[in-house]
C-alpha cells in the first residue's frame, strides 16, 4: 500500500464497555420517516417527488425497474462463481484494501462498526470490526462470499458505490430492501482510471446508529491511496502505447491515433486530431496524465474499441476495421485498429483513420453485447423522473453547495451525482471543464466569449439568451489557451 491513511473513529466518545449503546432507531428522525413513507410508495409501484436524495432515488429506480430486486429481502444471497477476467493489478488492489479494512476494523472494534471489502461484482471478500456487530451482520449474510451488488441486494453502500463515482451513504430506509432499514452504511469504489470500471469497493456499516461525517473523507482518502497503484500502471501502459504510436507513425503515412483500453485518445498526429474533432490539443494528448486524455465524440466507437480488445486474442498480428461517421452528418469512413500488447495483455490500440484492413466489424460482433450497449449517459433528476442526458446536451453545470444543476436544452436538471468535483471527474473526458469554483462549461458549446469592463471573461453557451458563465482568474489562462485568444 502506498501513502498513509488517518485513523478511523466512528463514535466521538468511547465508553469503557465494548458495546456501544445505540442512539435510537434510524427511522425515528423526521427526515428518515419522510424517506420511509417515500420508500413505501415507491416499493408499491408509485412515484415520489420529494424527500429522497437524487442518488438514492436513481438507485431505487435501478433496483425496482432494471434489476427487479425483492424489496422484502432481509438476507443477501450467496456469491456466484461466474467467470470474470481480473487484471494483474487486481490482486494488488485487493491486498491493499484488505490491509485498510483490517486496520480500520481494529480501530472501530468498540464503535459497533463493520468494515467490508468487495470485488467488482459486489462479492464480499473480507469483513472486520466489532465482534457483536459482525455477528448481527452475519444474520443478513453481510459476510465473505455473499453478494451485495445492487442487482442482488438493492441499494446499499457497497453495491451502489459500484454503480456511481465517489462515496455513497445509505442510511436506514434509504436501503431498497426493508430488512436492512436498521443499518447505516457508507461505501466507495476503487476504479480503473483508464476505463472507469469498478475494481473493488470498501464499505463501513453500523447497526441502529448513524455514521459520522468523518467517514466519507476517510473512505475517499483510503481509495486515493489504493488508486496510486492503478495510476502507476496506467502511466506505464500509456508509455507503451505512445512508443508503439511513434514507431508506426515513423514508417507509415496517414491519420494515426493512439488510444488506451477505454477508448480515450492518448496521442494523435495533426491529421487525426482534425478528423476526430480534437483540434486545439497537442499532438500528444496525454501519456502519464490520465486527466488530459480525450474521448472522441464518435458514435459507435466505444463498442468498436471493446470488440477490438476482445478480438486481439486471435493473435499478435490481428487487426480489424469498422466504418463510422467520424463527423456528424457526413459519410462513414473506415477505421483500422491494431492492439498494443505487452506482457500483461492489451494495453491500448492504434487506429488509422481512412484505412480499411483486417477483419470487418459488425454491430453484433462484440460477444452479442454491442447492440445492447447504450451511449454514455449522465443521470439527472426532475420531479418524479430520471432524465438521461448525453454529455453533448449539457451546456454548463452550476453548483449550489453540494447540489449540481445541469443546464441543457431541456432546461435546468439536477444531477443525480452530488458535488461539483465528482461531476467534473465524470465529464472531463467529454470536453466539459472547470472554469470557476462553481461552474463547469462544455467547451464545445461555447458560441461567444464576452469581455467585462475589467478584462474578466464570460462564456456564452446560448446565443439566444446570452447566458454568460463567468471565468475565474485562476482558470482564465487555460480558457484563453484552449480558444487561442
């Protein structure tokens, strides 16, 4: 494990006894009673408008409408043994998280808490903490080799953290399954910084007592510590891919792009940058700095990338091609992809724009999954509905404390993800950037730039209403550089 994580204490004061007296049922508070009433309505098939946090409401929709989880469940099912393909670094991640879980478990032994670590499918790998709390947790099968994904056990700290970015708290009746309404939990997932997919999750649970605010910062710091392992690997992979890009570029002509395993552009020559709408970026878009990578706005490209990575097992000389509309409204052009492989497997792809070579791609080729994969969506909440937005629909985002409002052609929509930092992290690959401590702006939607009387900048994303987003002094140099002004 790298870095240091501060001690974790759940209760502000510890008594001499190992058993901490409960603070009263979690459903006793007026806010919890409101959530409980909303849960009853929603579980009965009705819709709710108020009283439930957006991220919890989004989870309830998934549990009820997508996964069909029984809301009366009170015991988590056992973990299946379905096949999966962990990366080499996953073992390192699990070891580091296990060390954190054991350390935190020792520190909260008198606080009535349980610390659990789960893999990317929500299967619990280890549990530590207060012995009496662990025995109570085992009654609900909150123990190793049980499944706490949302698809199996509904809204909960571990499962919901695997569905969204950032830390998640689920308290009392916010749990989808009624049998868990006496628990409070907080979880956060460790994610692959290249693909964004979850690798593991760490969770803290407490029966019949709330969790203090310090738990979320502790979880965030713990995961940041573990993700250093993944970032080092991502930097190494990027170096391998850029080396392959430079080698092929030196002996071939044409528009050439280098992408990581997630389909983000790491390097591109000038011709490819123009073709993919990456103008304004340097020829090398980002090697070690994963935050600098760009996602081309090419419909269908993510599916083609997944297909190419899957097919790369056919042999070291495999290549394939697909035809995609690189520019909206224009004819499809061929893209040929070659996998970049090192001793650990596929680390990225090289892509030639305008070239058709090798195996041809069709939408059903990616293991029968391609037609089921939807474009990346941003989840918003308006009234009693979840609103699914593509990143390109968002003109800008505005923070009101921890609530984030997305301004779109469909009006102002509250983001289901709380915290501007979390929204920024999710949307940065799509050209939506921080320009102010309270604002993110979709740089592709900027129509005009207005100068104030003192030289300040305002970005106009809608020429009809002239809505201006202020640019802070801190971010002004970056904005000027990106727009060449």
